[in-house]
C-alpha cells in the first residue's frame, strides 16, 4: 500500500512555514477548504481499506497539516487562525450529531449486540449537549474573522457555554477508553463498507433499464475486453487495443 502521505497527496514539506491565506487565484495555497479537501475525502480509498484505519495519530496529523500545492492543509485544525480551528470543531460536532440518527436506526440495533450498542449510544448521548452548542451551522465570516449570522438560522452562542462545551469535547478526544471510538473504528472498516456499497450500487445503476441500460452481452464483452485479451493483442498501446476490439467484434472469445 502507498505511504500515507502519498495516499493523501500531501507534500513532504511542512506547512508550518507557509502564509495563512484565504483561497485566491494568485497561485498561493488557500485555507477555505472545499469538501473534497477534507481528510475524510482525501483518505477514502474507493477500492479497498483506507490507510487512515491503521496509521498512527502523529503520521495522520503530519499529512493533514502538510496539505498540497493548492490547499494549505486538509484540516482547519492545522490553521493558526482560531476562527478556522473553530470551523473544524463545528464540523466535528455537526457530524457527531448526524451520527446519533445512524445509531438510532433499528436495522443497526438489530445486528449489533445490545451491550455494545448501548455503550456507544450512551457515550454519544452524554456528549449531545456539548455537540449542540459547538455545532455552529453554516455561517459566513468577514475579513477580520467576525461571524455574521446567515440565512441558515445560526445564532451566536453564550461564551461561557461554548467554553464549557469545548472543554468537554477536548476531554473526550483525549479519553483513552472510548467505546464510541472503538465502535466507529470497527464499523468504518477503513471505509470498505461504503466503498463496496457505492461501487455495487453504481454498477446496478449502469445495468438497470432506467440507468445505463448496459445489456448482459455488453457486460460480458467489457469483462472479456479487460481480462481475456487474446495473444498478440496484449500491447497497452492503441494498436493492441484496436486489435483486441476487432477480435471481439468478430465474435472472438
């Protein structure tokens, strides 16, 4: 498997010395991350388990903080700007709140032992009040980093409440014995369940009448074209491909 930094597409140089600039068209690296620049997207392996499942925290951080030639980093936690770090906290809170809905799903409870499910559920429930405070929703910041309320209905939070909620989350992140964390690690399977689900469903959409409508004969032809190239047609160049296609069109096996 590729080294984790290569998997992330991160540069080997540290981003610590870089200038913290917002996204722009000047060629400088930006800090307003697009969705696909987040660690969860950067580490997803669509054809197998992700390296994030087994890599040490130190190595993960090095890759997340390094970014690439376009993004200053892959996590706002790596920013020196407290507002941008606050965005990372808010996104984590939002995601964990969404997780509550998944945990409550009856189908999940049906396949997970009650004792295991309850430990993860109770831990997340204990975090819920803090998550509600730390989830800032969608907001827009001005040039000096002050938040403006957006049409999404986000509201300013009481400073004392935010401080206490942040302390709760920080303590949870540094809790070495977390049933919820173990639950997530096992169920994520390095992203394999999602990757397999997405590929299988896409393949079904390609073969159904309302989708790509690929016929069985076309499906078989595609498999043969990729996997059973006849002798003399093995070249990876255009000539080899043309010979293989010609062979198939003539009814070759």
